[in-house]
C-alpha cells in the first residue's frame, strides 16, 4: 500500500517539476523573442521540408531496428505492418501522457506477446537508441575538431559495441540478476536471453539500422541549419548534437510527456554560445518537428490497427 501511494505521489510531483522547467526555459528565452520573430520570415521552407522528410526516414529506420529485436524474441508472431502500428502508436503516445503508456498500449493491443516480452524488447531498444545517440553525437562533436578526433570517437564507439554486446559478459550478468527472488525479474531476464545470445549477423544488422537512423537524423538537422538565417549545415549538425544530449535527458524520463520542459531547459543551457534566436527556434522547432514525425508515421500506420488486433 505504501509503495502504491508513493507511485501516485511521484506522478503528481512530475507535473510541477515539468511546469517549473518550462517556465525557466521561457524566462531564459524571453529576451530572444524579438530576434526570433525577425528570423521567422527569412526561413527557407524548402530546407525545412527536407528536415521533416529526413526525420521521418530516420524514425522509420529506428522501427526496422525494433522489428529485428521483436523477431529475435518472437519470430513470425506479427507481420511488418501490425508491428509498425504498435511501434509508431507507442511513439506517438510518448508525447501524452508519457512513454510508459505507449508500452502499456503495445502490451494490451499486442496480446500475443506477453507484457514482459514487450518490456524486454523496449528496454533493449531504448538501450541501443541511447548508446547510438551518444556515439553519433560524439563523432559529430569531436569531428568538428578534425578528422582524427572524429575517427577516435568512431573507433571507441564501435569497440564498445563489440565489447559490451558479448555473451560472455551478458549471460553471467543475467544469471546474477536472476538470483533475485522475484518472478517478474526472472521473466524479464528470460526475455533478454535471446539478445545476449545473439550471433554476429544479427548484431551487424542492428548496428547498420541504428547507425543509419542517427546518421540520417543528423543530416536532417544539417538541413535545418541551412534553413535558419545566419547558420549553415555545420552549425545544424553541432546544434543537433547538443539537442540530442538534451533529448537524452527527456528520453530517459519515462513517465513525463516526451521529456517536455527538461529537454528544452538542458538544450538552452548547452547551446548558450549560439545566437539566441537560433537556440529558441531549434528548441521550439525541434519538439514540433519530432511531434509532426510521430503524427505522420502514427497516422500512416493507423489503418493497420485492425490487422494488429486479429
């Protein structure tokens, strides 16, 4: 009973914290509003369209990685289109009321797989998404100082991928966790075993899809740099790396609506060296663009709902 009361209080605590973060972000950006309003008429709409297209392609590549993970655990259980419906509906639900409810929808609607299996797949997908976000951002940031630092970041990330995704490391770890006498923990560890035992071909395929997703995402924001007056493609990539760091803070806040407030506040703090109108514009357009991507893809695969529920 005490644990249940605490969970309820924790959810209510998130609301004022989110509002405080949004208010602080608004206060930091208030002085930049005149410059922002002056820059909006100069936006290059064509480059913004390429940004939206690139983000859609990036999100779909992320789904391909999710599809590989799902079929690794439950091969052939659902066809591609029903899984796309589950995935993109879950992505859309992260904006309101929160990411954790997207997982709840997938579990309830995709009843052929157990809740534990959906959670296991989601956790692996989140871990890979976070790892590749950090890695690609590091390559982009270090690459601005020359090809050698960028190459070192590339090699370090690839080395960590090979070293950490190793059955000799992961299987003993899962066996250790299974010693906890909790049925839910044991079931989750069993769901994660196929990923720990994955062969090299599977890990290469995952590597290619997640890398492609984030590379296209950065190219999309290079287009945003071309769209904004006074910036160029390199500025767009640099700002994207900073925005991705802020995105991680919001992404890991599972129960908040798409990390609202936290993401913007962190981004404004990291990008203080850039023109304030560009920072304000990306803080606003970044969230609007990602919301549009999830709406477009969520609606595109909404007709697959009936076949998903069969």
